[in-house]
């Protein structure tokens, strides 16, 4: 079974902590991958339009080694990264040691170590939320969001070529229609975003392909890409927590 299939199966079994098949074992290579992704900031522009975090409190669920934390911290009031894997927690803390508005905590998506209604934006990028089976994590994100807050999930789009072709080769049982219907039932809006991944050299590109796919698919992907970059599609899923209206005796209209 490929690494991707193992991770998807673990989500659907309700496993508390999901071993990440890439960054847990190859954090240095995953750092190369992070630097190569979204070179034109297409994802960041969409994120800013659907979940503006300027002056607000942000939670990054499954923050890994903390790559995205400084980007949020540039304008956010406070940023919390949550990560279950202790070695990555250490790397993330080292990354943000000079950023006083950022903290990194150990925890899982299903058991977030934050109080109720404590954040305005909850962000998860290719971490845990893969469709049916992630209901507990969705409930936890809802719990920690303030009324009017936004949960934004960034996931890879298996229908976008060529990266989606490689993913489907390793995930033949993954049904994107089923996943989209699940998130629609859960009340999410969806946007498709095309980005570019660009690498400094072929060795970097091929090393990233090897941690993302089975050996057979990684070899195919390397053949499919003659240069140093390729397009990658994402799905940006968003759901806003209702604000509600509380009418107390002192504010209720008199009759």
C-alpha cells in the first residue's frame, strides 16, 4: 500500500494521530517542497480573500515544522501552531523563537489544546481533513472558533493534471466526488486554485516526488516533468461559524 493510501485509510479508521508519510520521515526534503510550492502566491491570495487574518487570532492545524507560521504572523494578532509529532514541534518552535506572537503546542486535530471560542481563523493545509472520517476534527475546529470565525482547509485536487494523475495512481479508491459531497453536506464552500511548483534543480524535484509517491509513481512523475516546474491544483474549502444572536432580558425589546 502506498503512503498516501495508508494515511487516507487511517483517517477513515478514526486513528487519533496520523503518521505523515512525508514530513515525519523527511523533514528536510519537505522543507524543499514547501519552498517550491505556490511560487506565485495564488493560494495565499485566495486565503486572504476568504479568511482575512490581519489583526486576528490564527490556528494552524497540523503545522508540521511551522513553515507557514511566520507568514500568518506578519499580520495576525496571535498565531498558534498545533502539531502531534514531537520532533516537528521542536522544529516549529525553533523556527518561530524570535516571533513573540507565535506559539507552538503539541496536539492533534481531534483534541486541540485550545479553549472554546479562542481563534478567528483555523487553517489546515493537506493535513488530516480528507473527507469522511474527519468529523471529529471538524467538530473540534468548530469548538475553538469564535462566532463568525472561519475554518479553511487546503487540499490537493486529484482532478487537476498532472499531479492529480499521480495521486490517483497511488489512490485508486479515492473518490473526489464523494469527498466533495461530504464537505458540501458539512456546509463548506469550495474554490479551485491552480498553482505552480518550481524547484531549483532536478535533484530537489525528484527527491520531493519520492517522498510523496510510491517508487513506481515517482519514477513516472519524474518522466512526465522535463523541466523544473509543473502546475498543481488545490481545493480551498471554507466554512464560517454562525454568529447567532443572543437576546438577554436587558436588551430584549419592551412590549
